[in-house]
C-alpha cells in the first residue's frame, strides 16, 4: 500500500474524532477574569486554599489544631473538601 494513501486514509478516519474535541469551551469551563480566561478548577483551588487558611486561623484561635504530620493531612483534606465544594456549588451543572 502506498504510504501517502495510508496517511490519507488515517486522516479520514481520525478527522471525525478530532472534530469532537475542537471546542474546548464545551469540556473545560473557563471564566473571564479581567480579560483573561482562567480554568474554573484553578479558581476553585484558590478558593479552597483561601477557605483553608481562614479555617486554620479560626482553629488556632480556639486551640483545636492538630500538630505534626496530622496537621498536614488535615490541611490537605480541607483544601480538597473546599475546592470540590466550590466546584460543585458554582461550576458543576
């Protein structure tokens, strides 16, 4: 089989598949922030970190924060919980 013909046939087979992925707006939600498009997961992550800092400060004020490696686990868990919550609250659906 001619190599040029096989490339042409391969392009004909793959073209409809790539057509599905042509619009990234349908698959990745983006927000217009000051003229630049940011992915929604990045905004959710920033909100999760901010909320974790606030909750950690409140935990330090009332003296209920764990220490050592457990503190790291709690902070990472709070970031995940808050980020996913913000994502579901504002962007999912």
